[in-house]
C-alpha cells in the first residue's frame, strides 16, 4: 500500500484497507506453516540452534525474508525460549531434555507484509502436570483476548480479559513485554498490554493490525534481561509460557492471520 495515504488514528495507529487483509493472511500463513513443520523436530537431544537453522532454511525456500535476522543486530530467524525463559531466547547449543517446554517465535516478510506468531512445544510430547496447566492457561488467555478484539471495544478490554483469567488461575501476566502493531512494518503503535482496566485505552477500529502475545508465569510476573541483552527470564526462575497470534480487526471481530493450517497451534491437542 502507499504509506503516504495511510489513515492514522489520533493515537498514531494505522488503519489498513480491506484489500490489505489478504497480504497479512499470506504472511501469517507462512509463519504458521513453519511452526507446524518444526513440531516433529522438537525432541529430547535436539539443540535450539539446529531448530533455528531449519526455520532459516524454510523461510529462504519459501522466497520470504526473516524479519528478525539483522533486526537490532539479532542473527537468527527465530527466538526459542525454554522453560523459565520468558521471551527472546537465542538459539544455540542448548540441548532439549524430555519434558522441557519451549516457545518458538517466528516473523516472516512476504511481499512486504509481516507475519508474526509464536506457540508452545513440549520436548518429547509429555509435559508435567504444572507445565500442561501453564500451557493451557496461556493458550486460553490469548483466545479470550482475541474474543475481546472487536470494533467498539478498547485495548484495555483485551488486557483485562487476559489478566483476570490468568490471575484467577493463580498465575501471573508478564508486564515487561507486550503485543504491537504490525503490517508493512515489524513494530508500530499500539502497544498491546496483556493486563489493564476494561474500557480504557484506544478504541478498536476496523483495519487495525496487531499482535496479542501474552506471557504467563507460574510464579511472579517480574523478569530480568541476561547479559546477552536479549534473553528475558523469570526473576524467580518459575516456568513461563507464551502464545502469539497476529490479527486484524474486521467488522465482526478479529481475523486471525496466523492460524495453524494443521490445527496444531496448541501442542497437546
């Protein structure tokens, strides 16, 4: 689209045209297909570096571009966050053990459109009872946030839906990271908080594109950044989980761009 003709809300949020939804669907579908494809390789003994190399190869084979390679000096096509890593885990020599839980986050660029999604995996396919419950609550929190994403509601409604559900399950929502606008750029207004008060924040309008990506901890919500300036971990070393979809606001609610073609967005379904 012609960026000079973009319509912005008073908060600086871009409103895309109906014809732009298809570009986002293509980008989102590729990102989701890659996450479908990687699932069978998330096994005990595998390294996160090998998983990332597979993802890099698949992005290139599709004729797409990784949005994260070169982003602020980052060198990988994915972030892989294991156990108590909240987000932005750097792929490398880390070897997965049976029962490890991990989030894999991929963003691709297809014809100028950004597809951004992440989901949980379990090495070996058998999570502990606590891990399984954390994964389920995080998944359900995302879907409740998406249910609240419809014209006339506010961004506070999305955060409120997520926060109240998570805290009712005696877990915590990470405050230090949030969702974001995207489309023909990687990160743009608004910041999509996963906590908040109903009825507050900008009003949702048709044509808004953004991610919802709650991070949920079994323990307290506080995080810290490691010395590599990327990896965020829970301060209390409790397990953390995250799911992310990219969505667009349509007349009847959220259009999810990053649905799993295989129906395997949730790792234990």
